[in-house]
């Protein structure tokens, strides 16, 4: 059963979880991270979280190593070759942020057949032998329409900014937005552009369609694209619609400035980059012989108008609002999924 773990984690839970535990079963195990893309602040924060948490786990003797690798291009063929190389190197487990939900299945099956534990997260894979740690991205997309419906009861035109083409994350958030529009029929998506979860790409894409767009009340997004959209509207001299943001530092700082100047209102939502650390602990628990369900669902991290200032205080400059997970958190997610 897919069960969502609450984000109300204590400070002790976020940084602790190692004391008093015995790791004899995994002290000689090696875990590798296969990442397909690192071209935005979310991916950089994800890799930083991995390094921070796994570095401590290695120094504490939990596992022997936890190496991270990122492909040069966002191509499934290159990531499949990377995974095949990891198989040859004999890693005990491979944690994957996948370029495609299906294109890596062959390489994943090869890893499983070689006795390697495979845990996918964020961009998950559909190969049955792998584990999946994911957010309900469809719900995240639909929730944007729920918010906009409360702000604009009469509906209106929307601009959609999509993410990295071909990934499961892009598809699921888009499907959620489409479902939200269907449930709130007064809204209409009048244009959709590719943003690649990156400010610069989003800004250029939005700027390219603005001259032909009617007035829009809202911009529905996937993360990393909100500030770029705002800059495009500003440059075009058009009123700023309600832009759903994605927890990036530049977006939050922009939101704070608009809020202070004019009372601008919106919301911000994304998966916490630290989900990579949860995937690491899930892999460690599987290697430790624990019974772990194949599908684990964690919550997205949402920021509302009242929580903006606090979120900014806790977000690193140039980074993303984040939560990092401990072994205890992983155990709670696993236990909840069994219910």
C-alpha cells in the first residue's frame, strides 16, 4: 500500500538515527547513485544532500562506500551504459534518478539479475524488480488547480510550463494539471512550453509565446521555472499572473519582494531534493535484509503565503527548500507502507 509520511519530522530525526544501531550486515556494502541530469539547482541540492548524508554513513561504518555519478547528457542510452558499468564494478546496490521510466528497464533488469539491489527515486523506473521512492506528482499537479480555483472562482486562461521531456516526473505532473483543469472546467490551458526545470530555459520559452497569448490569470509549473516566467512577463511589460513556484531560492526571494511591495500571493511546491537520502537508506535497509515494499510514497514540500519567511530563512542561497532523511525516517516510511 502506498502511504504518505508526514513531513513533521523532529530536528533529532533529521540529523540523528545512527546512534546505538548495529550495521554489521551492511558495513562492507557499496552503493552507487546513478543520476541523469545536474543542470539545475534542485539536482545540485539533491547531490549535495546525498554527499552530506552518505558521507556520514560511510564514516560511521554503515556502508563501505556511496559513490555518486551523473551522466554528461540527459540521455537514457548514456545512463543505461553507466548502470551497466556499475554492474561490472560490482556495486551491492544502485540508486537511480532515471532519465526515463521505461528506457532503463533493460539495464535495471541486468542489475537485478546480477544480484544488485536497485532503488529508483524522483524519476522512477517501471521494471518490477526495482524499488520506487516517489512523490505523488500527479497530485502535486492537480493541487495547483485546487489552489487557483480558490483564488479565481470564475476561472481563466493558464500557461503551462513543462519539465524535462521524456521523464516520468514531467508526464505525471502534466497529467495532474490536466486532471485539475478537467475538474475545474472554467480554466483553460492556452499554451504549454518546455521549461526543463530551469530558469533560463523557462524564461526564453515563455518570452517566445507571450506576444501571441491572451491575458492569463495563472502559470502552472513543475519547479525551477517560476522565476524565469516572472522575468519574461516583466520584460514583456505584461501584468504578472499568479505563478506557482517550485521552492527554489530565487523564486522565494522574488515572491518575498513582490509580497512586500504589493501583497502578491501565490504558493510554492516541489519534492524535497533530500529524497535522494531517503532512497539511500531504503537501499541500505534492503541490503540489511529488511522486508521493504516495492513502492514507497513520500510527501511533496509545500510553502504557503504565511510560511514564506520561515522557508526563506531555512533555504540556502542559490539552493532549494529541503528536507534530508535519516535511517529512522526510512524505517517509518517502510513501516507505513506495510499497513
